[in-house]
């Protein structure tokens, strides 16, 4: 039985804490948050104790910490947990700075502790089956990966200012999926983007609508389209075209009800947002991490995956500034 502590009791912390408490091989023992009422409410709900960060790191009985706090705390907390010899799960990204991520991962390697970075979409049943089908050669050689990822609504300009921007905050999930499905590192990134959804996002120095093209040395490509607006719900689709066919993951509707009448056929809208769409993925993500820890196998997605996704995000930003393709390996 793994004893687990959760750092951060906000929206995503509540999801992870609930999954940890429900997992048969885990015991949620401690919760901490800079906002004490949030930690208290979550701990009381799940039968855990409220603790300080120092109490968690100093407790030798705690095997695993789940870092679900604000992005700008992730790298410091990963390093502190590594020094305390804890297994670490951390929500993406490790940090918004490539230099800081590299220093952080060096500390993790120095202390030889397992680290999983929260790219939960790899563990969505549909996405996982897509990857398995590709590796089994069901459509021959992969040629083009097309990813559509559109949120139902834009975040506040205040959030945008601290998020790291569209590419580091939102597209970073798609960069990870592209790498995972291409099974090859992109060598060129070209981005076009604009603020079409909310002019305040543009005023804050960010974009809300983007198209990014990734090209690999073999010639394989991925095209990612993002928008902070989808009036019909949370739009999450992937299509992979290969030499012998195509595989696709379509949107998950709120229900499977379809009405067919003389005037037309009407299906339900996609699920509203990520907490609904990726509920299974979050549970499977935890289960995979526990399985990897118990077997002593390589952790995936790990810290290097977090670094590579951030490299693509920064390359997209540089491409947007220069209007030219950028080699992520040069950053």
C-alpha cells in the first residue's frame, strides 16, 4: 500500500486526490495547500490529514507526492520531493522555462527518484487504442497526424498572463500527443496564430487561435489546430493517415442518444470540458504510474517528455515571432 500526499487542493488536485483515495493500492494520508480552507475541505472529504509541506516532505512513511499546485511552484516542489526521496507525480508543465526544467530534471536524476509528468491524454482509452493500432501496423506507415483541440470558452485575461500562453498551457498537451503518435521527434516547427476569440487575450500578449505544423526528419508531419472557442462543446479529435488507411478518435458526446426524424438526424454535443472528457484518463494515468512503480519499469511520460513538449512550445513561440520554421533542438 503506497502512502500518498497531495500538494495543491484546487480543481485538478481534487481530481487526483479522489482517484488516489479510490485506488486499492494507495492511501491518501496528507493534503496541503497555500489556501488552508481548500486543504481542510479536501482532507475531510477523503479522510486524510491536513499537513504543511515540511511535514509531508519530512514524513518518511510517505512514498509518493502528487504535485497539483500552481505552475510556478512545480520545479521547486519536484526538487524538494526528490531530495526527500519521494516518488513524484507532477501536473504539466514542469516549468515555463527550459533552463529551469533542465536544472530540475538534473536534480531528479541526481537523487534517482521516479517522476511522472501529467500528460493524461495518453491514458484516455480511445487515444491508447489509437497508439496500439499504429504500433501494430494496422494502417501501414504513419504519414500525417492531425490534432484538433478546442476549448469551449476562453480563460480570463488574468489567467492568460500567468499561464505561459496558449502554446505552453494548452497546445503542450497536443505536442505531447504528436510526439507519442509520430514516434519520432519533430525537427521543424512552424506556427501561425492570432487573437480572434477575445481581444483582451491579444492585449495580454497571447493568442487564442493557432495552427502549428511539425515535421520530422523522415518527412512525417503533424498538424495541430487550436482555438479557445468552440460553441458546441469541448472539441477533441485526432486523425492519423497512413500508407494503408486512416485511424481517428472522434468527440465523445454527452450521451449516445441520436434522434432520427423526417427533418434530419440529431446527435448530442461533445462533453463540456476536460474534467468530463478525460475522467477515465486521469484514473488510468494514476493506475499506470502505480503499475510502473511496482514493476520498476521506466516511467512514461517522464521528465524528458515534459522537456520535449516544452521545447516544441517554445519553438512554436519563436516561429510565431519570426514567421519562419524553427528547429526545437537548437533551443
